[in-house]
C-alpha cells in the first residue's frame, strides 16, 4: 500500500492531446508529489484547439470505479471535471460521500470548452443547488461564475461551498482571482503579471488539480489556492504553444 504520498482522485474526461482532463490532472498531481488516481467520465476526440466529439461513459461504471478505488485507497481529495449534467454530478458526489465522508471535493464546472464545445447540459443547472452544498470548492472561470450566479445557485453565506472565481476571462483586473470562503472574499493577485497574457489548453484542469493536490498535502484552502496560482502561472509561461509543460 502506498503510504508516502497522499491519494488524490480525478474524475474527469479523457483528452487524447494530453492537455486537459484526466491526463493533465495526473501530470499535475505527480509533479506535486501526490498519488493520482483517475476515473473517466467521457471519451473525447480533440486537439489543443478543437473538440470534435464526446462520448459519455456509463454512470454505473463511474460509480463502481469510485467504490473500488476509495475502498482500496485512502483518498483525501477528489477533483471532479467534466460531467454531463447535474444528475451525474449528484450521483458522483453521493458515491464519494458514501464511501469516504471525509474526502474533500473540488469541482471545476466545465460548461464549455475554450473552442465553444458544450459539455454540461445547462437545462439541468437549476438542479445543482443541493449538490453544491456537499462540495468544498468550485473553480469557475469568470464566464462560468456568471452563469451559475444568474441561476441563483451561489450563496456567499458561511454554510455554502467555497468559490474560486478565476480571473483569466475578466475584462477588468485580468488575472486576479477571488476566493469566497465562509462568506469572506480573499483577493489573490497574480504573482507574474506577464502570465495572464498566455493561453493554454486545459489550464482550468491544471489549476483545480493543483489546488486539490495542495489540499491533500495539508494546506488550508486559502494557501492551496495561492500555491495553485503559482503553479498555473509557471505552466502558462512554459512555452508559446497551447500545450503547456509541467516542471
């Protein structure tokens, strides 16, 4: 049994370019010295610039995989990526909590790809209210935050899930993230202003996986988000293409 590194699970889509989803999640986790486990929610055909197709995996297989892995390994944090709809997310969260009530959950709410390929069924978005109460952190970009806010899903009360609003898509204060934790707003400024002008496929996956990893390593939420920002800034500046390097 692995004991030297904490276990972190990614439940996300498979991207054959390796730039997003499961593959990039595991790359990030390994770099940060946690043991990454992966469960596939969807098989996609895509490159770093275009998503051509998506096939959802059977929910029963996803749930079975969660049960098998969590029973075998002491999973401390689960990062969830692309899911089909609110019902799928609710069933995944339910399975996690049934098998390990102490596991922290981070959800990166991927509603659309950068190339505008739709993933999440927005017709079910109003059904997210109850499941969000069981999630520790969501990491929407600024556009996704606006969609969730307009659906009246986000409460800034002390009992609601924490929110990290990523600043990469903002028109003002580009690159400035806002962490809302227990009703308190924490501004996380960019450490490297130049990095905000670089674009990378899968950057949201990298950031949420980095935060999940830092949480598993014992950091509190604020520090995990700040450390995750340092990691993503290095990733964004790693090379001029849309696929970043991990180091």
